[in-house]
C-alpha cells in the first residue's frame, strides 16, 4: 500500500489560503487593495473584535457583473493579468487571483455589488470558493464585502491569533499605510462602532499625516521633491529635531505601493547620521514614481520587498530631493563679523 496520498480538496484549499490569509489584517489588506484596483474613490472599513468576527469593506468602485461574480471566488481568477509578461508591467495591487478564493476558504463571505449600468445589485453568500446563493437587491454602485468568523473551519489557526486589541492594531497599521499612500481617495475607518478616522479625498498629504500619525508628525516634517525624466520623488521627511527610537514610521511607496527596501532606508538614514542622536531613526513618508519596467516586482503577494533594476538612478534622485530641502532648512545663518 502506498503511503503517499493526494490531499483532499478542502485541505488543499485551506493550506493555500493560509499562505495569503494569516490574520484579520491580511483580509483587510487584500480587500482594500481590490477596492483600489476597482477604481474606488471612497472606501469604508468596519471591524469588530479585532476583525476576528466581522470585517466589512465598502467601496464605490466598478462592481462585479453577474458572470464575473460567479467565478471571482475561484482560485487563479483575475481580471488583471493575461499572461506572464504582464507581471513585469503590472501596476495594479493584485494579479494572482488568489485573495478572494483564500478569504472564502477560511471565513463566511457576503458580497453586495452593483455595476454602473446594472438595473439592480446582487447579493451573494460565499463559502469555500463557491457562491452559494445569488439574489437581486437594490444597492448603490460599488462593492461591499463582509467577512465573518475568520478561521471558523481551522480552529488551530484561530487559536494562534493574538488578542482583539493586538489584531485591531495590525489592521490599523494596514489602513493607515494604505490611506497615507493614496491621496485623492476617501477612507473611513470604524472600529467597534467608533469612527477612528474619516479622510476626505480632497486632503493633501500633510493633512493626512496630521490625521493618521498625529500633530507632532505634521508639525515636524518638511517636504521633499525631485523630478527627472523617468523618476520622481516626493513626500515628507522629519526635521533633524524630530526622530523616533524605531523604524515604525518610515513609509516608502513605489508607484503608490507600500514597500520595503533596505537600500533606501540606509540611504535616508545616512543623511541623518550626524544630525540626530545615535540609535534614533528619522521619520519619512516618501513616494517614488518610476517606470514599472525598472523595478523587479516580487511575485509573492505577501512580501513587500522590491528591487530597483538601477538603484543608483533612484539613489541620485532621492539624494537630490533630500539635499535640496536640507540645504534650505539646515543652513546655519552666516555670521558676518566686522564687515
Ligand atoms: P486579484 O486581485 O489578484 O485579481 P482577487 O481574488 O483579489 O484577485 O480578485 C479577483 C477578481 O475579482 C479581481 O481581478 C477583480 O476583477 C474582481 N474584484 C475583486 N474585488 C473587487 C471589487 N472590490 N470591486 C470590483 N471587482 C473586484
Ligand atoms: Mg486582489
């Protein structure tokens, strides 16, 4: 008798889902990114009990038509990628077509959606990649996803989740990152029936820094910007009188996607080396816009690291952006003696 067996479908689904959906904040990240990809101008997130019991995301994006909704929750279904070459020019957040499948394999999902031209909306219930029921309903254009009872069918996974407070903090970090990175879009965040923030699409970046990170940040950061033919850098960096004891407030966005890149971190921190105390870290919210073909998109969906194909070019642009501002704000007034 063979000791090697093919795993049953439900086990395969749960293992695959677990790679993408680790905790409630992963659901939030995937669903908000989908709303952004659907061209939403306004996104509302509501969570209860750290997102373990209830997560709702409502957007005013393009919605699903009936045929798309029928297959959207299957694994590897996407509207964003046609073939492997597309991966190297991708500008949307998603492209693997796995998020909805994964979420529906480990929770109970309700979806309400309507496209611009549809006569009515659709309400559907989804479990294990299958739409169980679809009914016509009246609703505005856009999509609402309600995710209940995360990991109800994987008790071990559920028991590994942290307290409601800690899980809610992970979610707050995610929505803060996404809201900071997407000016021009309204974000509303409701936690346990309390509105945490309500960001207007008309806000500029500094106003969003004020709302999301606090007054101390907004008051102590200075604008940077630099533009050349194929790269642009903009954002805010902290003054030399404002620093933190960790790197939690270093936000880097490449083509509007929140990413980590150690070379950039090092480059920026180097600028502060002699002007802030040792073991302290600058704060920054920096946007780099670059032709997508000049970055190496990491095709693993949960990883945030990216590589620049020509780092020196990025380094030069960032160098100039920061130096221009520093030369202005750090310039020591000249003392003229006896002229
Ligand atoms: P991916 O984002 O990688 O394409 P997902 O499983 O996250 O895969 O979503 C599958 C498809 O469902 C998307 O490609 C998109 O066409 C559609 N979709 C998902 N979320 C929304 C939304 N909020 N509004 C409209 N369409 C959506
Ligand atoms: Mg997606």
